[in-house]
C-alpha cells in the first residue's frame, strides 16, 4: 500500500445536479398535471427526464429566428 499514490477526489459542480433535480421535479408536476389520460402522463414523465433538451431547443429556436 505504500507504493500506491493517494489521490483525493474533489467533487465540484454539485449545484448543477441540484438545479437539474429541481427542474426534474417541476417538469414532472407540470407534465402530469397537464396530462389528460394515462399515456400522456407516461409521455410527460419521459419528457420530464429530458427537459434540458427541450429548453435548449426552444432557446436556440428563439435566438435563430
């Protein structure tokens, strides 16, 4: 064990995970409330998992217009 290097792992950028988590919860609430039936609720859960992609897409669409 003396021959091995000791490495310390520093985790930075944890705030991004918190923002994504809060956004995920908010998107879940929004999409499930807007759902009319079971399958649109399931689709809403899937959309909530990829909400940053929708955000970036709409942002780029509005900037390019």
